[in-house]
């Protein structure tokens, strides 16, 4: 009789061990499934990268009528307007590189404080009248690269005519 009781206890113990193992596997599978559902339900927030639109004007300020071509005989300053969007709020450095031919003609750097909405406009004047541009008739295609914190964000060409 004692032999049967001991064998019955071993059978019950094995049954409970298998039952416990099965329960642990079910709990693991359910936890893993709920983590996958959470990931599918809420994708990570998408962060927009800063962007810029470069415009050229013959009048100062940021609200001018832009053009792609100018006569150096009639142009005092070439105003370069940069409309920034998706800027992270805070302090940044804007850089403008004015290129002619295969080289750098002039560069500008200025600090700016971007507001919470991430939109900001700047204006920089490139003197033309009385400079090498007018004296040496440096006409043709010029390129402006706008950078933010040392990274080029936008490039735009403008034509200067005689």
C-alpha cells in the first residue's frame, strides 16, 4: 500500500510540474503578444527635419517679390531670404555660402532663436553695386547654400545678367 501511495504522489507531482510549465509558457506568449500589439497601435512619433526655402529679391526684408534673374546694372543689393520651417525651438546658427563658378564668393553666418512653432525667416544682403560683381561684370549663374548648425539644408541658383 505504501508503494502505491508513493507512486501516486510522483504522478501527481509530475502532473503539477507539467501544468506549471504550461501556465508559464501561456503567460510568456500572452505578454509577448501584448507588447507587439502596443507597438502596432502607437508608432513612434515622426520628427520632421528642418527645411528651408531660399528666395532672391531686389528689395530688403522678408516680404518681397522673389525672382530668379536680375540685371547687375539695376541691382544695388541682392537680398537673400531664407524661410525656415520645422526648426527645433531654441538657438541655431544660419550659414549662407554664396558661390560663383567653382568657388566661394562670400559667406554669412548669423545666430537665430527659433520659436516654438519652428518657422522663421531671415534676410541677408549681398552688395552688388560698386563691388567686384558690377566692376568685373561677374554675370551668370550664382548658387546659394543655406545651412543650419553646419548642415546644408537647401541650395538655390540665381542668374545675374549685365
